[in-house]
């Protein structure tokens, strides 16, 4: 049973670490944001951007398939379909001031920490 407890503790720590909480803030430069999808992590997780058109360059560096979504409330503003390992895609959106959520909607990846946020000023 100690292995079960250790596994549960490691999973709990991974979820807390990947939940888009406090951490370094990335400032978008030149209206382009490089997004890396890894197994249960979106990087960067905390982003600041100026209002206007923002291009998302998304690359899957993980071993699993991942997608990318940008949401405001319940509206999907950016939808990148599932990318296999090594694949990339580019999408753009016009963003108004507010808070946006980045996430992967494949299976339970969001619950495992594949989230982040963008604050637009």
C-alpha cells in the first residue's frame, strides 16, 4: 500500500503545480505567443498581452496527442485540433481586455493541469 500512497501524492503535486497559479508572467511581444503543449502542461501558463490581434503558435512537445483552446467565459475563441507529438499549428484571435483561459480538452488533460491564463490589458 505505500506505493499507492506515494503515487497519489505525486499525482496531487503534479495537479497543483500545473494549475495555472502563481508563477512567472510572460509578456507577449509583437502580437505572437509561442505555446508549448507537453504531457499535462501548457507553457507559458501566465501571460499578459495588449488588446488586439494575437497569433498563437502551438507546438506539441509531449508524447501524447493534445489540443489547444482559448476561452472567455463559455466562448471558444481559438480552437486548435488535436496535434500529435511534434506537430504544430497557428491560429489567431482578436482579444479585448479581460481574462482568458488556455486549456487542453483531450480526455482529462485539463484536470491534470493543462491550463493557463491570459490577461489582456
